């Protein structure tokens, strides 16, 4: 049974036992007490070590795009992306608070996640550069609902409206409600990021 099948089974089970669903959501728990690390305290984890260890987790690579009204297309490379919920269909991505692209996506109110294929490493590098014209020479068409750029050659695309935004340290957690999606099928598989470098699936 695939991920979608397992998720559907779980949803059916929860409904059968009267568990909360999208129509009767669970009440949010109280926010925990948080405090910053004091100047006289040692940081609990060395940032370089944190980055090195997290690099052992291989992830897919995406480009999140948007069509800001009267300002042209916007987009950035993002490896912090995940599916979140089947009912309702939700996805999430994480973006640095310092991102200059995020405010443009927020103003658009919608975005498209482009899941990159194994041969799109150079395309990803172009979207990882700040301040450049990221769409120069990039072929795309409009996603059907948001109008955000749907990049040619992407392995899959997910069109979304912004559902919620949560804080997460020096990043924001953006939740999108899926309005349309599709995949190319076949091809050379997804582009992966592992230990600070691009990779691909091997037989």
C-alpha cells in the first residue's frame, strides 16, 4: 500500500471512531513557554555540527514560485518541503525570515511548488541566487489556479493557496492548501540533495 492508500485508510479509521476531522478540528494546545538563550549561556548545539548532521537526511528539491500582481514572477529554491495532510489536502514548506522572495509570495497569496527532476541541478542553482533575474531564459507556463510559474521539465507541480503561516525559529512554516497538481511521470526521477550536494536515485 502506497502513502496515499495508507493515509486514506487512516482517515477512514479516524472517522469511524469519531476522531476529529477537518469538519471538527482539534482545539490547539496552549503555546509552550519559550525563552531565548542568554548571552552568558552556551548555545545547545553548534550550528556547523547541526548543519552537518542534518545533511545526512536526503531530501527532494523544489522551486517555490508565485505570480505577484503587477510585479512579475517570483521564486526560490527550497528543499524544506513536505506533504502535510490528505483531508484537507495540505502541503508545507519552510522559508527563512530573511528571504526577500517570501514577502512577494505572501502578497500573491498563492504559490506553485515545482518538484525538480534529476537533470535540473543548474536550474535549482539559478533559483538559489539572491538578487539575480531568476527567470531569465527559464521556460514556464502558468499554473491553472494560482497563475504561478509552472517550470518546464519539473517532475511534478502542486498549485496552492496560502492556508496558514507559523513561526519556527529563524524560519517560517508556510502551509498551503492544494488546489491543483500533476506529475510528468517516468523521466530520470527526482533531484536529491544530500551532504551539501545534488544527487539522484540509483538502481
